[in-house]
C-alpha cells in the first residue's frame, strides 16, 4: 500500500504482512488492503494521524459510505435502475451505494487493524471502532449447533436484512438454458446447476479434472483450497463432449474452457458473466452466476431422496445450518399445489345429529 507521498504505509503493510503469514487467501489480503486504503484516505482528508483516530473519524467513514455512490455499481442504461425489482425474476438490482454488509466489513477491517497494533503496543490503547460488549459475551462460548442469540448491534453497525437464496424456477431455467448459443455455454450452465460448484471453481478445472466414468469433476474449493470431487450430471458431460469435439481437446497445461474468438485463451469469470448478461438482456431477467449455485442447492435440498448432510457434502458447506437455508419453501414453487387448492370445492355444511335444519334456520337465519 502506497501513501499520498508515494511511499509505503508502514502500519498497513505490517498488518497485511501478518495476514499473509496467517495463510489467508490473496483475495482476502487484497480486500483488506482496499478497505484500509479507504480508511487512510479519509484520515488524510481530515488531517488526522492513524494512531490518533477516534470513534468520531469512524463515524465519518460510516456516514460517507452510507451516502456515497459505489463505483462498482456502474451499469449500462439497459441493465435497469439500481435498487429496482425485476418483474420476471423478483430479484432486486443492487443499490447504487455501499451495501450494509460492505459497511460492516469495512468497520471490521479497521477494528482488526487497530487490534493488531494494540497487541504489538504500537497503536492506541482504545480501539476507535465501537464494539458490543454484550455480543462478545454471548458469542464467546456459543456452540455452533445453537441458534444465534438476539443481541443489540454495536454502534455504527448496519442492519443486514435476511434474504432467502434466489433459485431459478424451472420455467425460467429452461428459457435461460435455451438462450445459450454454443455447447461450451450449455456445458457450463448444466455443470453449474448439477454440481453446485462456484463460478471460479468450475472455470479453473482442466481436462485431467474430469472423471468421465465416475461422472465427477475435481475442483479446488474456495474455502479449504483443497482439490475435491464434485458430482455432475450425465447431460453436462454430454455437452462437454460436444464442446470438445467442436473446439478440440486441450493439450497438456492448456485450459479446458477457452474463448471462441481470436486466439484461444482461458475463459475468465468476467467473460462468462458477460455471456449470462447477454442472455439476461434477451430475456429481461437479471440472473447471476451465483444464482446457479443457489439453484443447485435448492434442488438438492428439496429432493426427498437426499438427506441434508448429503447435500452439505456436495455443496462443501462447513456448517450444516448454511445448507438448511435452502429448505425454505418458496411461493413460486407452489404454483401447482396452489391451483389445486383453489380448485377444491368447499365442503358442504352439515349439522350435528339431533338438530332440526328448520329450527336452526329460524334461530340463526339464512
């Protein structure tokens, strides 16, 4: 991290170096680095040294993030206004500002930065980021199997609404799949929705990672960074064979998923996301690559032939409670049952034995 004068920010570099030594992923270090850079830029603007910051400067950070526009939310005019709900999918487009989770993440990064320097005796004794003592006490000895207790948020922390995962209904899934223009994209979508693999995990596999006879692929898991087997459907392997017959079998060290225009190269996450965006533009939807994982998880979790623990193993969730959120019933999946319910005639009213209908009519009318 470089400061305003072009030199390294020694305090931030020390913290990021400690993160890297703790074996966190490079993407985590990158994310923490950008959050720290935002914090230091605010301090430079206010003319406050990092070791003299107080909760007042942290409040300025939270207030600015609540009101500023997020540059990552820049979108084309035909992608829909920020924060609006898509009438076909029911999904809300990302708001133009910083999400509550992003603000909370920024506060957590700043808190841990000062906690690190307080441990070394280099920073202020009092952490400028407010924390909830009640939350620390209740969560310190909680079993992972116990539900989260209700506690007050610490000051400046944002309320994060709980949202159900957005799976693609079967009817809209068929439309999305029909929008794919080549066997490569059909193979990818079919593998996404049958394996539940994350977008970057599936794009990173090679031909050696495909077990044709066992109907498996081997991916490097995002969390553990271990090579793990994931089942896929026979349909996805059939589309993969068609794609390889058209594009050619990759050689040693060459990527499995390649671009179709120009010199063949690795198909990136951004290129695959653009494939899905073009399909959304034609269909008037706003699905994302991660919705495909949600779709796979919802289908598996609601299959009566599979246990929740089996679904957890396929999705590679660390906590089975994470898998449990996919068992929630969605109204859009109950269309047939609701139509049957509405078409069911009301049962005729009958009087108990011993009552004369004429007497009841005189007393109660009708």
